[in-house]
C-alpha cells in the first residue's frame, strides 16, 4: 500500500518508524505497566491484549494510510514509546497521540516526536485538523500539548471520564518557535 505520509521520520535524537509487529515486545513494557496505562487503556494489559493493540496500530496504517510511529533512540535503537496520528472509529477527530515507555519520560522525547509529527502532517495531510484527546488529570500530557501550542477547545465525556480536546494549530500559524522557554516546558512534560 502507498501510505499518505512517510514511514520514517528522523529528528535530532529519534527515529520515528511505522509501527511493526517486531516492536511488540518493547511496547508491551508500556502496556503492562499500571501507571503508564492509567490514561490510555485504563489498566495493564496481558501479552495477548497488548499484541492486539499493536496489531490495531499496524492496521491503522492500512485503513487510513497514516498512523502512529514507534520512537527509537538513534544512538541505541532502544524503543522509548509511540507518537503519531490516530483516528479510530470512536474518536471525534484525528489526533496526535503520544505514550512513552516507563523510564523515558521527562527527557523531551515526546515533544520532539510530536512536533515532528505535527510538521509532517501539515506538509502531507494539510486537510486534517488535529486534536489531542487528554484526560483532565493527565497533567504531563496537558503540559506537552500546551508546549506544542495546542489549547483546550472543549470538554468531552470519553469512556465515562472527563476529557479535554486540545486543538493543534498548524505549524505555520502557531507563532511558537523552539525557544528556550518552550524547551524548558517540553523537558518538564511527558
């Protein structure tokens, strides 16, 4: 299949690659963790459940022609999380999503990757108006969305919990640069 976006994006420290089944063992470390899954699946997953989630991430690319990326450190190839475009059937709009494997938060990886995804989406899918759907209590993700220049558009009841829809502006009208102020914010966020 010809995808609508690149299958690989590189940033200063990360390679973002289309999710593959080979990523499953590393991503399972995220999906089996109680704290990591608190705002995603809501509970830790078994190996079989996390395998099905990774299969869904792969399938998303086949259905939409775009999807999430696995984040790998350039210097070691270590998988540190997933970031990318996500639009399953029960989502209100296409989303920039992010999740980091425990032990990799607070280093600016999610900011670096989400910024690259937002810029890529503006180039390849300018018709998408991207959101991030974030549970109200998820302060690290809220800080990251705000560091990316997104702002709360509305409250939304999602999975019986209060969530916020953050609206991302396209990179050409954010008015934000990678200033030291934003660098400080991103390092404190996810």
